[in-house]
C-alpha cells in the first residue's frame, strides 16, 4: 500500500514510519513541507503521491498551551483533519486519524471505562479541538478510522516518563510530587503503531479506542518506570488539587478497546508489559538523552 504519514516527525509518527516500512511504500511529511491545515498544500501533495492511506499523526499536543492558543489548536486539530478528510475523499484514499481520551469528562466512577458508544464531553480546549477533528472527518469522508489513545509515551520526542527521568537523574533527592488521583492507561507509541498497522492492513473503518490494557495513576506510572530504569528517586503521591494545571484533565481517562476487540483486531498489551519492554529496549538511550 502507498501510505502518507503526516506529522511524521512526532513521537507516534516516527514509530509508525518504522513499523510500516518496508512492508508498505511510506512517504513521511511534517512541517514545514506539509501543513495539514493548508488545503492547497495538502491537495498538491495528494495529487502528486496518490496514497491509498493517509495516516495523520500531526496534532497540536501541548494540552495546557491549547487554553491560551485556542485558534492554533483548532487550526491543527480540527481544520487539519477536515482538510485531510476532503482530500482523502477526493483522492479515493482512506484516512486514519488519532484522537484522545480527553474527549471525555472523566466523571464516571473509576475503574469503569469509556467505550466508543459513550458520549464525549471534553473539559479542555485540547479535548474540544480533538473532538471537532473527529466530527470533521466523519462529515467529510466515507472511508476513515479514528483511534483514540491516551497517555502516550515512546522513544522519540517529549513525554511524561522522560520528564520524570530527567528530574530524577538531575536531582535524585528532590521531592517530586506526582498526581495520584487521575486514572488512565499509559500507552507505548510503538504498540499503538503496530495496532495502526493492523487496522490499516485489515481495511477496518470506524471509531476505535486503542490504549494499552489496564490502568494506573500518573504517580504509579512514574514510580514503576523509574524502578524499572533502576534510577533512585524521591517521588511522592499528591492529590489532583495540589497540582493545578491550566487545562482541566479528566479524573477517569480509562478507555476500553471494545470496538477493536469486537472486530478481532485488538493487539494492545498490558501497560506494565509494554513499559517493561520499552525500558528493556531503550534504557541506555534514555539515560544518555535525559542525563
Ligand atoms: N501525547 C499524548 O499523550 C497523546 C495522548 C492521546 C492522544 N494523542 C494523540 O496522538 C497523536 C500523536 O501524538 P504525538 O504524541 O506523536 O504528538 P507530537 O509528538 O506532538 O507530534 C505531532 C507532530 O505534528 C506536527 N505538527 C504540528 N502542527 C502541524 C501541522 N499544522 N501540520 C503538520 N504537522 C504538524 C508536530 O510538529 P511540531 O513539533 O513542530 O509542532 C509534530 O511533529 C496526536 O493526534 C495526539 O493528539 C497523544
């Protein structure tokens, strides 16, 4: 298959590139070569490449910044998917897109998960912009798959475990207070890339939740990661109110991969196993990068 990956230099985009090549003919583009919200740029690239599949890994992902930069967030997370959907429809391509747990308000009692049939109700500008992107895709093209994921981490780019590692390596004795009252599923971007490959190759369409199996809190996630890395630390759990952020996060971000399971396509693994494999594969590089 000819696959165009947009936002290819991001955390997920890089893993998707590695997972999809060489079985498929992959073209990777990111800013400034391809701005997904620029319709003429997108049309030009689509006419030139004629891809079977467009895999959109581009997004405005700085959740707190979205509160002050709502227009920018809407441009990348809502207009961008709309433009890609129109171009995919015109070019006969399938659009595969990534969305987020933050489309939900997280009010449901833990550990009751959200499934694809639950009504979204985002609390933040980021969540609103991502939901608007989902709606735009469904309105503008017929062949699409949207995978909602959560708490993504991987080898490339910035992410929560890397931030924890950097802080612990630089000041092991410093108290690191991490919220212990938000629940979700840490998801390895490599595993999600493999799940995306399964969805693409199965020609599956529709809305899917795609997070690693099981759930935890940010504090437990950080503690398990630093223990697996054998890095001394002084982590302490704190309540959500003790760590206020500009964007309100859902308390319960737990998603159930119900649609993937129903289609016999779920290849996500328990989050603990994936975290262990991530560390086993990348420990040395992570230590070098974060020291
Ligand atoms: N990270 C998470 O915890 C998380 C959780 C749930 C869902 N998701 C979703 O998962 C997907 C992948 O996230 P990620 O962590 O890989 O994000 P990321 O590392 O921030 O990568 C996004 C990429 O898109 C690029 N980009 C931004 N605006 C663009 C535009 N207008 N046109 C083309 N490219 C543009 C970014 O470039 P710059 O770096 O130059 O801006 C970056 O290379 C996103 O849809 C995100 O919403 C992420």
